[in-house]
């Protein structure tokens, strides 16, 4: 059970109103600090899944006046230990996730282009290429751990859900850069290193079938669900990297070595994974109750979600048809 400390920085005289607003919520503790400047800080200790309820009420109360500065801090531990919630006691339904603002800030932080992203993408590409060429599963898994492909893909799903075009643009640009880095490194290594397309770890990622669609969909659901629940990004990153990094590196190696047909299969797998992960990510975020705060933003979000789900679904169907015919051609050739 994770905890959050919510700090509400407001002008003096609002403490009683805030206490009234949250009196029926299952707070673990609350107190007020008065500042020398005349303002006050209300601090609320609460379980992470209840944070959204507090934020909604505070933002609604201050919507017409001077909005306070709200700071959300993770709490590692507190004494005395908080009691487990009474299952028999009826409480306001919890979304079972971290707040939308926490999720947004997390995705905003990991979706941008940075020196760290560039370095980790390069390192992950080299490690994955070596693991594929040596048919070493352990090395391939190691590359997934350091691959930074999680952030931009989940950020794109969240941006679609919230109709946040600024975040979507940022995520798309970062995705394109990351994929270009990984593919380019694979191609360069494929030119100078002897690549055998029959290596099991490479062959497994160039022989694509519609079965991989279900794997990618499950990966997207697991990634979005875990992030919404506040699971560590590194753990979720492995799940997403499973579907994205190895086939993209394999495609680069095969392209560099001149195995065009095999590379086509690996690239098809990459496209299937990208589409499936984003489709299932959007659907999962919606089911978790993530949506914009205002009604006009919610209307824009509904339109964006309908369009994106339709587009992703059509692309997935087209890829499924292409994979089917590609399998028929490969079977006829062999």
C-alpha cells in the first residue's frame, strides 16, 4: 500500500473549508502549518489510490478564485503504521491507480529527448545486437532492461486519452528518434558483421505471424495498467522492450546484411507491436478512468480517442492481412 503526502499551499483562512471538503474521505492524517507570510500549508496523508478524490475536490473549490499550489509527494514510510482499510466499510469508489496529474508528469518526464535517452538507446541497441548474433537470451534480456522505449509509447497513449496534442507531438518525435537510432545501429552492424538469418533468436523475430498481435496487445495492457498503478518504470519497460527492441534490432541487422525478405518480416513485427501497444494502451487508460478535468477538454478527448482507436484498429487489420499473405508467400517459397 503506497502513500502520498498532499501539500496545499493557500492563503490563510481556507483551512476550515479544506477540512470540510475532505472530511468524508479516508484520510490517514491532516494538519495545517501557518507561514510567516500570512499563507498556510494544509498537509494531507492519504493512500495513493485516494489522491484523485482529494485533488478533484480541491481544484473544484478553488476553480473560481486564486488556485493554490498543490504538491504531491510519495511517502516511503510513516509511524505509527496506518491501519489497513476496512473492507466492510463503504467508501467512495477508488480508481485503483495513481492520480492523473502524477501519471501525466511521469509520462512528460520520460517521453522527451534527452542525453540519457540517446545514450540508453545506443547502448541497448548494441547489447541487443550482440545478444541476437550470439543467440544469447540473457544478453537480449539485459538490453531490454536498459532500453528507453517505454516512455514515448505510453506517453502517446496517455496523450491520446487526454487529447493533449503537445504531449502527443513530443512522444511521436521521441519515438521516431529512438526507432531511427536502434534501426541505424542494427544496419551498420549488419554491414560489417556476418549475420546468419537462421540464428534462432533472429529467425524468431523475422518469422512473424498473427499470433504476435495478441502478445503485443497483452504487452500494451500490462504496460498501461502497471504504469497507472504506479509500478516502477524499469519493470514495465522490460515488458514493452520485449515487443519493440529485439525485432527492431533484428530488422536492422538483416537489412545491413542484405536479407531483405527476412528484414521485412522483422519490420512487420515492429509495426504490429507499435500499433497493438498503443491501441491497448489507450483502451486501458480509458477503462482506468483517466480523462481530462473540464467538460470541453473531455469532449475533445472523446473525439481523439474515437479517431485514434479507429485508426489503430484499421492499421492492425491491414497488418494482419499483410502478415497472412506474407506467410503464404514464405510457405510457397520454402
